[in-house]
C-alpha cells in the first residue's frame, strides 16, 4: 500500500512539474496583437471596389493589349540579360492568373537564418500541425508557396503548374525535377486573403548548383520577377558571401526598391556585438548592392518567443512594426501596382510591335524583283543600325532608349518567326474593332491612368468608368511604380 501511495505521489509531482514548465513556456511567448493591428487584419475590405477595378483591368488587357501580343508574338521574344528589363522577363506575356494574383512576398537567404520561422510567426502557425518545419540544419529543400484556401491542404507542384487559373503554370518550363521540389500549402487565413508567401531553399555555398537537379538561379529569377516584396534574411552567424549569394544579388539588380534586408536573431547578441555584426553585414553586401540608396535593413528577431533579457527589446519591437508597415503598404497598394504592371507591360508590347513593324517596312523597301529574300533580311537583322531600325522608333514615338530591347533578341526572334509572317501595323485594323496600335496607345495614355486615378480618388471603377466618357478627357497622371 505504501509503495502505491509513493508512486502516486511521484506521478503527481511529475505532473505538477510538467504543468509548471508548460506555464513557464507559455509565459515567454511574445504578444502578437501588434501584427493584426499593423496589418489591419480585422478591418473589412471593400471587396466590391476591388473586384470592379480588377474586372475593368482585365477588360482593358484583353481588348487592347493582348491582341497586339498575339499579332506580333510578343511571348516568343527572348531576352537573356538579367538587367534588360528589371522586374520582368522580356518575353513573358501577362495572364489572367497574374492579373488576379495576390501580392507575392519572397523570402531569400542562406540556410537556417529563420526564413521559415518568420513565416510561421507572421501567420501564427507555431506549435500547430501546419507550421513550416524549422531547425538548426538546412531544412527547406523545396520552394514552398503559402496561399489562401478554403481548407488546409497541400498542393503538389505538378498540380500547381497544370492549373491555368493559378499564376504558376509557367514554372512547368523548368522541368519535372523542379516540380517535385515545388509545393503549395493552402489555408484559411486573413493575411493570406491579401498576400502570398514564398519560402525558398537556403543558399548553401559549398554545394554545386547543378547538384540541385534543376536550374536554381533561373527559378529564383522567375519568382524575383514576380515578387512585390523581397525579404533577404541573414543571421549573425552567416554573413559570408559566396558565389551563389553573389549570383542571387546579381539577379536582384534593378529591384532595389522591393528588397528589404533582415538581420534576424538579433537578440542572440549583446548590443556592442550587434553593432559590429551590423557593420560587417554592410561591409559584405556593399560590393553587391551598387546603388546610391541601399535597401532598408531591419534588425530584430522574427519568431514567437520573447526577446532575450538585457537586449534592445524596444528597438527590436519598433523595427518589427516598421517592417510590418512596409508589408501592409504593399497589400494596400496591390491594385495600383497591378495597374502599373499592366501599363508597363503594354508599353513593352507596343515597343516590340513598333520594332517588328519597322523591320517589315524596311524589308519591303529593300526587296526588288531580283533580290534574294533571305540575304536581304539577313543584312537587315545583322546590322539594324545601318537601316535606322531602332533610331527611327525613338524619333517617331515617345519611347525611351532605356526601354528598347536588345538588338540580338530579334535575330533569335526572326529565326523562329519569318518576317513574312507579320503584317505591318497599318494593316492591323478592322472596321468594327479599330486599329490595334490606336487601342494599345489609348490604354497606355488614357484608360489605365484613368482607372488608377479613379482608385486613388475613391470613385467606383466599374466597367463603364471609361466607356461612359470614352476616356477622352486627359486624366491626371497618377501612374507610379513602387
């Protein structure tokens, strides 16, 4: 009997100790209320206004920009220089999936610096069955897309690529090996109704890129081109810059306005050591970010547990709120950014069409009865400056020389698409539909700026916003790129 009582007492004491430890563990969890407040997750959105603007944007794209894309095969133009068109691959055409997609936040950086932990913290997934796996060793080997859904489920990469309603179908071009390393996670979350997170495999400098089994840098470039905000995360123990990280920053050229550098796990250091690490981080990144105004650096610890004692708690909290405000601004401006993106895309399609038209006209002018068509066009495409192809576009239209694509891209383009397959712009007109050039120019100069202005002024941007007036009035130019 006494032995049974002793065992019961012992078990009871173990239970009390476990309960005390659990209460102590819960007590060190950080308050997350500032996340919901800063991101305004409790506020109700005007869904009707957003849907109306989105519907109008899709109508402008399909009626005024897409026909020109198709007529001059814009999606078959290839540009290989990373810096040629910062923010987007030149030959990509816009799709419904990209027009309707939510803003994308991309997490990049070395392995085990806290990228997955940061996503868990922002979404409140810690200690839930659905949290992203984290650890001291390299843990994330896949590109993980965390997005909104009616129920919690995982989506295989092959399914994401096959679904044309999503914006991920172009990823199929990177092959089956990559699609096996792509996974989507859907969950009903207020923040994911407004934004999509992408967690990437950590950079490991001692691993050869080809050992990944897919073109890692090309995949990163695809996500970089579509990201509205890019978090490049470091921690105090991983500040060295190797070949893979250097290549990554080369791919980020031209996207400095979207980049935010995060020095994570800052409460693991004393204040004096943290200052030295902060300086070392700038010293390491200075050769890679050659701009007058470097990206903002946020110093904090982005995980759910309380800051370590005797550290700059107030500073870390302010830095965290400042980063959340940055994220909220991207969410708040998502419709304006979509309009700006479609307008920028329309400008590129227009320039491409004007150049193809100029090649067609020059070819017809140089052809005679006794000429060899192949030799004539080879001379034109090999030396377009001799025939003022690009200079004539700059002289006749309001086109910046910095927006002109690479000349070599057209040698490849016409190698796939014979010049005889294209009609001049003057022939791309119909009695009912009008002229393609006039429609795309009206969209760029009138319709898209008017739609943007209606959003900024709080008016209802319904389908009839431009149709009622013909968009003939000169709108206030509110177009901007964040």
